């Protein structure tokens, strides 16, 4: 395994490759992402336990979407079974992926616990148990601060697990070491990841603005509702597709020849 030094401009390439690869198999990749979201959503309906289980399975499910991207890149049609790639590569790999999931869920729950010190647990309760967000809750300065604290703490947690599932699955690295290598890789290639994030923000804003303009021209709120959710799902599926290229570029062959 080799850790590459990635130029900042590669962040643009990751986004480009994510979009173009998605367009090779749009039905398959959007369908797999919908299944991924549906499973996570159904699990989250169970208060506390369901949310924790969904968090535990998230690293493995993310690896499944990366494996689907790999299949699409080869010109194959990824089938639903590819989503379980991280859990069916042998007993050792299964155990490692589950340990990684437990570590991720534990980190996220700890994050929520710290945010509870700010607002008395309102933000944590909303995530773990669910419920509607009323105007009074949104206006609560402590709730807003708790949300900001949680977001700030989620960034290092996300970086620790960004490459970890792929390192566990494709390189056989232990969960704890994979988390260490992941955050080191993201830190050393901060420029590329910063560009990557900014470009995706720009893409989402551009698509959202375009939909809003079309809605204003048509004067139909129903049109917004009919277009917004499918577009958001497709954009999210493209984003998850692009994660694969951030990994292969960082730990494998450069993506420049694919661009």
C-alpha cells in the first residue's frame, strides 16, 4: 500500500469521475443508492437501537457503494448483492468491518453525548429518537450551538472513516490502523479534499438554484416537490460514486489517465 501525494486539482477530477462513472450506469447506481438509503431509513425508525445499528452498518454499506462504482468502471452492471461486499469477503473481513462499524457508531454516539452537554440532549434526542423540529426548537440558541458543536466534531470523525472501509476490505488492514491511515491521508492531501468539497458544494448549489429558477418561471410548487427530491437523490448518488476515486487516487493508481 502506497500513500500518494495528491495535487489539489485532483479534487476536481474526483468529482468529474464520480459524475461520468455514474452516467455509465445511472439506473444501477441510483437504484443501489436508493436501497442503501431505504435500509438506513427503515433501521432509523426504531428509536435509539435502530439508529445505532444503522451507524454500525454505515461503513460497510459505504464500501458496498464503492464496490458498485468499481463494477461500473469496468463496464459491468452492479447488482444489489454488491452492497454486501464488505460483509461477505470471509469471516476475518466480516469481523473487521463490524468492528469498524462499532467504532464509528461509538464515535458518533460520543459526539452526540458531548453535544448534549450544550443543549440538555435535545439535538441528540432528535437524531436518536426522531420527531419534528418546531420553530421554538430552531430558535433555541443552545440547540443551534449543539448542532454546530456536533458538526465540528463530525469532521475529524468523518476523516478517520473516509478511507477506512476500503483499507479494511481491499488492503486487509485492521480497523484501528485503517482509521489512523485514513486521517493521515486526508490531512496530507488536505488541498485535494478541500477542492473536492468546495466543488461538490458548488455543484449542489448550482443544481438547487436551477431548480428554484425553473419553479419560479413555472409558478408551480408541485413542480419543485416533484423535481427536488429525485435530483437530490441523484446528486447524492453521484457524490458517493466519487468517493471511490478519492480512495484509489490516494492509495492506488492516479486517476489523471481516466479524466
